[in-house]
DNA sequence: CGAGAGTCCTGAAGGC
DNA sequence: TGCCTTCAGGACTCTC
């Protein structure tokens, strides 16, 4: 499932293929995504030139313009979505919901078996949208620090794991990387976040950075059907320290990895070296 | 406002 | 073999 590193990998893969390209037409085969694809979606996109592809959290922002019209295509991969470059003549599969056909003859194909993803259109130049307005800090930005985590968490009673997965605090830390980051930081995921010391918040911040950066360097991770923009599967999960390893030996100490449920999500951790 | 539960969806996995 | 049930998971949305 795409987490921030996968989304960034997708962005980097698509960037050279779409930048400066005019959109010839758009085919919407299935409009029932996370939110219904608007009726006029294809119409709004047609004729637009893609100027840039940026990312905010796990959202991709396709900045477009026409003669006297600007807009942003906002896309999200949900948990099973993928964007790939393809020949538009290639027969679409069962879950190939949208094709964005470019002037150069290639198509950006959006595939998403579970349809948790999204494709929306924002009129105008400003990246203002209810979905973007309340997002927390980018984990790889300067502003994201131990001090920030400490300050934001003082009054909160949720567990540290649920806290770092809250997109209004920090974006892009999904279920896999939350477990991995906490393991690296040596912090028990069930601790109430409001009780973490300054020093531990700093360790956690560093661990989140390190974990996401490592995944980014590796080209994104994958579970089951994730495919990046070049069609190559990632491999980060092969080096997971705790995720999906319940009952197995901790890779850092003599402990055994345990699974617990937090906020209806599974968490993996080593009770021996995460306290 | 914060916390917790509910919701969308389909493929994989397990039980019988 | 095949049907049925359960579960996972991002993140918005609702309820308390």
C-alpha cells in the first residue's frame, strides 16, 4: 500500500513523462472512487498543460494551465492505487479506472482495485482544498522536529503510535512506517504520547526521518500489488524490522515481536527493546 | 476540541 | 473444489 515514500517514488517516476505535456483527453471508466469523480472531470482536464507535479502528504498535485484557466488535479492512491505510463491502446484491466491521455501519445493510467483512492479537480492556481488545509507537517521538512512533536503532544492522551499516524500532526506516516519508526526509536507504541520526554520526542522525530528516508532511497516499499510509476515493485518490506513479524525474533535484541491492535490497526513491536 | 468508532472496497487467506 | 467468512488498510466522517 502506498505510503509517503511510494507516493514520492511515483511522483519522481511520472515527472519527466508528464511535465510540459498537454492533456488530449481523459477516459473515466469508473467514477466510484473514494469520492465520486465529478461529471465534468474529463472536460476540465482536457486541453490543460501539466506544468508540474508536486506532493503534499500522500496527495499528488498536478499543476495545470490553459490559456486563461488554471487548475490542479488532486490525486491520492488510497491503499491499492497505482499510476503508470502506458500505451493508451493497451486494453484496460478490470481495475484501470482512469486514463489521462497525453499529447505525446502516452497515457497515465490509474489503477485501483479497492477504489480507496481519489481523483479530484481544483479550479484556480492555489492549492487550497478542505483535504489539504488541515494537513500536518511534512516529516522530511526542517519544521518537523522533536520540539514540534513534544509541543503538539502535551495535551494529548492517545498512544504515541496513533499520534504519529494522525495526518493533522505529521503527514505520510502510515501503518508500516509507524511501527518501524517506533522500533528504531526504542519506544513502546502503546505509551500515551503526552507523557513522552523531550528527548524521546527527539529520538522519535529522528527515527521517522530515518525510516522514511531509507524507504525513499530504496524506491518505496510494497505489499501485494503496489507498483511504482515504472512498473517495478518495491522491496522495502523485505527489510522490515517488526512489521508483519509477530512471533518472530526481534532483529535487535533477544525479544519476540508482538502484535497488538490500536485504533483498529495492527501494531508490531518488540516489548523488550521498546519501552 | 479530542477520542473512538464507522465507513468505503476487494483480494487474500482460512475454515468447512 | 468451492463457497462463505473474516480481515486488512488510508483517512475521512460521524458520534459522543
